């Protein structure tokens, strides 16, 4: 199927479509490499190293394609090595996509190394003249094509079910398979039957494949960065915003002159629950209460974990009645969980800072806690003074 004449023809005549495809491919891969280097400096993930190495290899053989498309002549040895580079880059790319979602186990690592040896050793042996004379350059190029088909099938079977974005990944593999099919069958396309049109259309398949890879990499990086950012502003157990982020958002709303109310909740008898039923059960209850608060604050404010069993919420929707929201939270916790909560709330007034607003809600919660629990109390200065006086006696 492949002949020496076809090999020399492939990489020895000018082609505008090939030049445009190679140039665009170089640019896309360069962007991928730069993105991987930047992200790797912040997040040490091996997938970015594999992507970067594969990008260097791809840029090398695409530069050879660009040179050939411009009319440059490449010797048979260069053609063989170009095809070997294409195959090795394909292996690394698929391994990198897998590494974006899963860690390579020892068996998988050894399989990857074995695949690499299976590809590179015959080419090295042929270059050194160690192979029989009947193994020609054309046969080695044919071998690299079959090798890529094998890697494609293995990737489809073993990688696709284990990663995110499987549809995009399969679409990329399909485009790559079409390209391999074209490389294998193009000798059967007669010149008079419109070979130039086939070259024009098929030359852009690698470009589409690179674009798909770029989208997969970009979306995964965005997903990971969002996850890192989310973990930096939320509590690991409940998923609510942490105290630092909650306080920052509260300050921002108050600086903007938004009428904000704070609800302060404390789970009743939580220490007893920890001691009698264990930390795992207590954590489960804490998460349940947090979920109820999130449900009730949806679209009208946000929630946070202030510390221990203390949960807070801010209401920023002017149409929402903070007393009703607080009472609804208390009712649902009592009905849907094995605990009750003491609740206090306060609404911002002029010349008040965020710490004072939270403190007022906390003081109102303390009144609920000391006057029977499982109740909601609005902050009133007179009641707070009375409570302090009672505690002092």
C-alpha cells in the first residue's frame, strides 16, 4: 500500500492546505504547551508534563510538515522518524488525558513504557542498519500507522470510561482515526478523481483533533481551578462558606449600602450528641442542618460555618422577611433532624460594622439558648441588657 515513491511524494511537494494546517496546528499546540507550563508552576500535576512533552514532539513534526508543504525535501530516514514522532506523541497525549482525571498505576505505567519501546526500538534498529533488508522505510511507516490504530483502540476501551468529557474525547479519536485511514488509503485516490480536493479537506483533520484536545485540556483546567478556589472559601465538612469568606462578603454588602440581616444558629446539645453517638453521627447531623440552611437561603442570601456547631446566614433580598426565614430554618431542623437549634438574628443599622452585626445576632441567639432553646429571637438592645444583668447575678 505504501511505497517509497508515495513517501517521497508526501513530503516533497508544495501544499497550501498542508501548510495552513501545519501552521495552525503549531499555534494551537504552542498555546497548549504554554498553558500547561503556567498551570504546572501552580499545580504540580504529571499530566501537564506529559502534555508539554507531547506538545514539543508535535511541534517538531508539524515543523517538518510545514517545511515539506513549502516544497522542502525530507529524506526517507526523516520520514520514518517523523511518523514515529507522530505515534509517540499520540501515546503521550492519551496518557496525559488519562492523567488529568486519574493517576497512572504501576501496571499502567509499565504498559505505557512497553508501548513506547515497541515503537521506538524498531525505528532505532532500522536507522542503525540492524534490521533485515526486506524491512523498508515504507514498511516501518505502515507499522507506525497500525501502531496508532492499536493505541487508539486501547484508548477508546480503557480511557474513555475513566475520564470526564468522554464525548469530546471520542470525537477527537474519531477525527484522528479518519486521518489515519486517509494516510493509509491515499495511494488509492487517483489524481484525476480529485485527489487535490481530498487533500484539502483531509489535511485539516489533525487540526480539528488538536482543537478537541485543547478544549478538553482547557475545560479540565478550569474545572480544577474552580475546585481549588471553592475549597479555599468553603468549609470542608459542610460545604458552607468559611468564616473568612462569609465576613468578607458581609463587609462588601454593607459597604455597598445593602440592607443586610444576619441569622446566627447554634445546634442545641451538640456536645452531648458527640459524646453519646460519636463524631461521625454528629458530623452527619451538622451537614444536614447546613443543607437545610442552604435550601432556605437559596436566592435570597448565603450561608457559612462560623465555627464548631455555629452556623450563620445573611439575608440580602429586601423582599425576604428575616424573621420568617429564621423560623422556617428552626422548624425544618426540628422536623427533619434529631436535633434542634437556637436562633438569633439582627438587621444592619446606620454606622454599624460587620462585626457588630454578627455580634448582635450572636447575642440574640444566646438569649434563645438560655431561655429554653429551640426558638428564634430577634436582637433587641433592652432584652440583651436584661440577659446580661441576669447572668451577672
